[in-house]
């Protein structure tokens, strides 16, 4: 990307398993003439790392579907796009739970030991153990940076939001999201993603603070006219 000083920087916070890889691929391939300096960051960069006054973009998705996506992504160790071996805690988690439903359901198991193992797994599996506030620190800090928000996208409407984003970034009409699962870093379509009502309720409770950020983000997006 063009790093000229006269260009306003726009940073992309890359929250895991929200569709960021697909947008990153599309923009890097086509938006070289953007009037902005577009800066992509790895998962470890959070809002505090972005200078105050610089604009930023982020993507959210329902924490329940993000949990499922993160579970399977780490179960296959990021393959085929990446190859990130399990950490010891992840290995134990996947030896105990083979589907996201098994793990989510066990969070309220009557069996104390099973419930304990489920909570350990939730805290040890990458992506699954990263709440949204990891990137935004706190509600107070997040709201203090509201003026720096350039755009908020949602994975559930990623195609529509990408069309809006590419327009305000000045990307060409030809820019498009990748259809290839590997480039987009998507899970295969043949996985068992079904969740019981109990599992969904458990996940809503587990990620209740993430839903607060979603509510705030939707309100801000509406204020921005999107």
C-alpha cells in the first residue's frame, strides 16, 4: 500500500474468525490506488496500539457462530492456509471434545468434572478464548475512541458491507471477496455445526460481554448512517 504522508491512515483491526482474512485479501489485491493508507494488522494488535486520531475498521459476528468457526479452525490447526500446531491445552481440549456442541453443552453439565474440563477448554482454545474486548480493552476506552471509527462491518452481511467499505475506501468496482475457502480462511462446508438449545444458551451466557459490544457497535453504525 502507498505510505505517502499526505494520505490519511485507516487501520484494520483483525479480530479472529470474523471475516477479516477475506476482506484483507480483496483489498490488498485491488485497492492500491486508494486515497487512504490502508494498514492491516495481525490478531495481536489492539485498539490501544493504534494512535489516537487515526481511523480504524473492525468486523464483528455473532459470538455463537464465531465460537463454532474458531473451534473447527483450531481443531484442524489452521490448515490448509496455515499450520499452527496445538498448544498443550488445546490438545487436551480436542481429545475431550470433538464437536463444538459437545463443548458448549458441557458448560452446564451436571457432572462437575466434565463442566470443569469444558471451562478449561473454553479458556485454552485459540479464538474461542479471545473475547471481543481483548481488542478494545474496556467500554470506557472504546467509547473514548468512537470518533476514530471509520467503518464497522458484520460477518453476517459481509458481502453487503464490503461493497460499502470498498466505496468509501475508493477501491475499484472490480474489487470482490474471494470465493475460495482457503484464501478466505473459511471452514469447509461439511462440518457438524449444529448446536442444541442448551448449548446456545450456555454460549450466550459465556459471551455476554461480547454481545454488549455488538449492541454498542450497531448503535454507532446507525449514527454513522449505515
